[in-house]
C-alpha cells in the first residue's frame, strides 16, 4: 500500500493562498530593486537588500516549502544548518577583520 | 536467519501500513540533502562576503555593469516557477492530476526561460571580453577579477542546479502521467518541489549580491 498522505496535518494550502505569497514575493522584489539600485537607504542598502532577501527566503520556506507544518526535527535541523553557516561566516570575519 | 528475515518484513509492512513513518523519512532525507546544499553554496557566499569586504570599491563598480533588467526578469521567472510547482503539489494532493501536469509543465518552461535569459547575459559579457582569465579582465585588477570570477562560478553552479531541477521535474511529469505519483503517493513530487524552492532561495540571495548591492 502506497501512502504518502500525512494524516497528522492537512497542509493542502489553497491555490489563492499561494498566489498571495507569490504577489508578496514580487512586491518584495520591487522593493529590493528600489532599495538597492536607487540607494533609498543610503549607507544601509546592503543591510536593507539582504534583510528583504531574508524575508523573501522566509516566505518561500514557511509557505511554499510548508515549514510551518513540519515537526520539531526538521525545524531543529534547519536551525542547526543555518546556525552552522552563520558561525562559519562570523568566525571567518573575526579572522579577516582582526588579523 | 529465517526469523530475522520474517521480522524485517514485518517491520517494513508495519511502517508501510502506518504511511506517516515512511512519508516522514522521505521528507527528512530530502531536508538533510538540502542542508548539505546550503553549506555548499554557503562556502561560496562566504568567499563573496570576504572579498567584497576587501575590495568594496571594485565590487561596487563591477556590480553596476550587471544587467539589472535581465536579472530582475529572471528573479520574477524563478519566483513564479516556485508558485507553479507549489500549485502542482497542492493539485496532486487534491486529486487534480491535469492541473498538476499543467503546473509541472509551466515550471519546466519557466526553468528553461531562466536558463535562456542567463545564456544571453553570459554571452553579452563574454562578447565584451569579460570572462575568467580573459585579457580584458586581467588588465582590470584583482577586485574586478574576483567579482566576475565569483559571478561566473556562483551563477554557473546555480544554473546547473536549475538544469538538474528541470530534468527531475520532467521525470516527475512522466511519473504523474503514469499514475506513479497520485493523491496517495506524492513524496517524490513534494521532494522535487523542496529542491526547486531551495534553488529559488539561492537565487533570492544571488540577485541582490550581484545586481543590486552597488
């Protein structure tokens, strides 16, 4: 018997809901172009662009990849992977800046 | 020996019967693979960050040479393809095989569009003499060489991921048509979707780093 249906939760989100997420992603794309290209945030454009990118990535993760329906195992593993990457980058920068 | 075999079969049958255990295992396997991909791309993002901090002026000037219009169109194309694959999975879960097939086809077309636009972008740069180790680029100093070197490596490896995604979605299309993927058995398509969304997320970060941060 082949069964992939997850009985613990019903994550069959509606198509309209996905369309709304898509519209939000395109709106954020336009915002990131405004922030990055036209220097709307002056010296903070790098931080602004990367923050918007993180919001976009979050929307894709939570809604398109159904992270909100995943259990603690997947969420914990994701946190571990992102934290590992963060520490690798942070420690490298400590070396680069204070060498 | 016979006893062991029997008990293994029993355990497998029990897992199958519960469905959920098998499903969770398939999903966790895919997420684990995506974490290795995250760290793989992470290494390249690390290189970009360090070199950008060392050559801010050169990276600033080089990023302005990128074609923002084509980059923006490609971002929209990839975001839309993420939407279509998400709908394809939701559709198969609801039992709408035809809609799922249409959405999988749309995702493949968007993926091909992305690669065609990328081809035109790369061609325009190569025509200007900007490619790794080119005489024109070698005359321009370290910062420019690092920026365009990272541009070709990162967008190139991302492009290979898009190509692999297109091939895998095409295989899923065949599986869906044959009924291997249906409303009761869709983990293959869902995992393909996870991969495709991950490739989209990588581009979400590549776009501002190469086209916008000036």
